[in-house]
């Protein structure tokens, strides 16, 4: 007895087409989103590099500021200007 082939109905053909279309769209969207994620990660790494560079610059500037506001530097500038440091004239104001 030979097996008879059953013909696919219109609904079955439509469901098969829809299934393959959905699978194709899922694969395309996965690749698209991975590409987007990669480009975003590259941008994040570039920004991290810029932030690190700026933090180093800020740290360097903070060190320079601390050197300029040191007591020794103020006394040196005062001595060059002809002023002298007198501890008796210093007034401490407290709240």
C-alpha cells in the first residue's frame, strides 16, 4: 500500500511561512542589537579613557593648588612683598 501524500491547507502554508519569517526576523534583530551593543561599548570605553585623563589632570591641578596655598609659599610671597608674618596679629573667628 502506497502512502498518500496529504496536501497542505492554506492555513498550514501560512503558518509555516509565518514561522520562518519570525525566525528570520529574530536572527536579524539579534545581530542588529549585538552590533548596536558593540558600538555603544566602544563609545563607553572611549569616554572612560577621557574621564581617566581628565581625572589625572584634575589631580595634578589640585596638587598645584595645594602647593600654592601652603603656609611656606604664603610666607615666601609675603617676604618678597616686604611683609612679615606676626602670629600675634592673627585672629581666629569661631561660630
